[in-house]
C-alpha cells in the first residue's frame, strides 16, 4: 500500500528544468532533469530480461528538459523529454528512491 512517503501531493517542472515533488510526509525532492532522464526505467533504457541499463548517459543531451508531465493513475507520472523520449513512466515509489536529497534518513 502507498504510504505518505510515496504519495506525491504536488509535482511540477521548474523553469530551470528541475522537477520538484512535494510528498505527503512533507519532504520535498528536486530532481535535475538530466539525472531523472538517465534514471528512466522504460524498455528502451533498461533491458527487460536482465534488468540492466542500456541507456548511455552520455547519449542524453546535458541540457535535456522535461516537456510534458502526465499523471499515470495515482501512482506514477510519465515524462516527455526534450530529446524526444516519451516512454518513461516514473512511479512515485521509484521517484522517492531516486530522491537526490541528502537529508533523507
Ligand atoms: Zn526510457
């Protein structure tokens, strides 16, 4: 079941390209666009059989930006990126794990 840790109250793309998520437990996460793009877990970026990442980070433009965010049910968002990649779905579970903040315990 979802806990407040993995419920997103708000999320948005910031003008600088970061994606901000406010969580139900009060935590706020800020994801640099390139970091999040390179964390994509879709079938184009991760081998479905082995689970190994096939995306090469250096193939992603350093200035990649989120173009559109769409909710996927209540558990995830899909992100369309400025490099044309639009098959990535980021579950809130995954996003919370990816949180780059250092204050997390
Ligand atoms: Zn992908």
